[in-house]
C-alpha cells in the first residue's frame, strides 16, 4: 500500500514527469538507422540537427540549474542533473568549435568581419544587454550594493549574472580562434596552440579557486564572518572562480579537430561501426570513472580542507576530467551518425539556447516563492515542486525570447544595415 501511495507523492510525480518529458524529446522526430548495416545519416551534422542538439543541451542546463535548488537536493529529485551541467555545456562547446571550422571551409572570407559579427554582435552585445537587465532587476529588488560593485558588475569584470560565465569563455575562445586561423593558418599548429590556451585557462581557475583566497590570512574563508570578507572576495564573483568555467572547454578544441578531419573520421567509424562505437563508449565510461576518481580523491573544492587553496589538488582533478570531455563530444556525434532527433521543441531551444541560458537564473529567482505554500497562491501541501519546476522552465523561455528580441533591437541600433545603393546607369552611349 505504501509503495502504491508513493507513486502519487508529488516529488515522485515530478521525477516521473521530467523523465517522461525527456523520453518524448528523445524519440519525437527521431531518425534511426540502427540495425541497418552500412546505412548512416548524411545530415547528422546539418544545421537543423545541430540546432536540435544544442536545444537538448539547453534543456539539460535548465534542469541542472533547477536541480541545484536546496529543496530538490534535499529530496534527491533531478539528482542525475545535479553534476551534469558540464556535460551539457561540453555539447555547446563542441558544436561551437565544429561550426567554426565548417563555416571557415565553406564561407568565402569568413574571417573578414569575424570579430564584429561572431564576437561583438553574437556574444558581447547579448552579454551586456543581459548585464543591464540583471542590474535593473537588482536595483528594483532593492539591492544595497557599494558603488564599486555596481560599476564592476556593469563593466562585466565581476559577475552581475552568476550564470553568464559561458559567453565570456566563448568570446575568449572565439578570439583565439580568429588570431590563430587568421595569422598562423597552419592548422595542426593552430590546434596545438588552441589546446595550450584552453589548458592555460584551466590553470587560471586552479590558481583562482572559487573566491579570492589570496586576499587575507591563510584559511580566512573558513569563517565567512571574518572582517576582511567583502563582496568581491565571495564565491563566483570574479572571473574563473569555479571549475565550470574551464572543465568542459576542451570540447571546443575537439569540435574544431573533428570538423577539420570529418571526412576521414566518419569514414573510419563507418567501417566496423558497431565495434568502434562500443570501444568509444567503453573509453568514455572509463574516462567518466577517472573524472569521478579525481573529484573524490583530490577535489576542486580543496579550499575547505584547511590546508590553504589546494592548487595542486585542483590541477590533478582538472587533468582527471580532461579525457571525459575530450571523448564526450565525439561519442555524441558518432552516435548521431545512426540516430538523431529534430522536433519543434528541440529546434526552439536550439534557436534561443543562449538567451534561455542567460535568463534562467532570473526565472529561478522570480519563482522561488512557489517553493513554499505560505507565500504561494497555489496550495499543494508544504511545497509546490512541480509547479515551481514548470514555472522556471516557462519563465526561462519567456524571458529568454524577450531578451532575444531586445538584443536584436540593440544590435539594429548599434549596427544598422547599410542600404545598398543602386548603381547608376551610364547615360552615355
């Protein structure tokens, strides 16, 4: 009887609803060639399919952020998503790197105007529009910040939106791509230098840690009531304060390399596909175990061991994770050679992936009142987890779309399209 009643527990219903939703997304619009020997999808890396892949990743990131809420962690709801954010972000990085090489090889003079079109317009403008939105929301919400915090947050040098680290890293990677492929040009060397740059970013985090540990006496952060603790010393405030800034970025390089050698790699995997796919799957599982080993035995959060910042342990953990994010994107793209999904939901989230990602934190904050029934207009026991999760998902979409159109308006004002001047016909005969 208790097992039967458990089926109707609102937390259990939430879990089942999420899993059912994801199951539908993974089969709706699916195109399958498994069991068909020597048959593969020609469109596995088409714009439409890759957009849907990014859409699935965007949904995964939103669920990851929801799973971080304390009431979900306490009841272990969405527990598979708690530590899965980096996997979804790795897909974004892989798709970005893959798309850059494909565009470089197919579009004439692609690097001409690259900084303006692909960095400033596509990344920096949306980032600062988002900063302004969050700044206005903070002011309306009564935030009592010192002047320097307002200035630094609006400058982007400190984090107004704690989730907005991704466009910063992406802009750095895009700029390095431009520098290397515009001036170095020798692709193997470009890939090597990009790898060094990405690992270098990893080392920046390993030194920075999760907060300004270097700004006071040893282990001062073990007591956050310390008088030296001011706003810029707190967690997630400065750039590269957090492993999420760097641990999956290597997938960007793998996307570049896979796109560059796509014909050779695809041809190689198509021969004895089943065997090679399962070998790749096993290697990815081993890499996952290595990543887990590193986090369990060394850890990124070594500041709380009482032995200082623990930089060496962070470095060990970082290198334990690298193989997983080297293999993950390849595993996904090789799988898509046989099975991929494209439906209106995944394409929609793919189109608005950056926007829903950037506005997700605001949706989470706006709807937290739904977590407790004493302030919730909808009574459903002590907590309203299903209503809260749906509200955050819907809010992320609505706010993301609104921000997208606002950003497009700002781009139109900053970068008006030049009118084509019709050539005057020569009147002389």
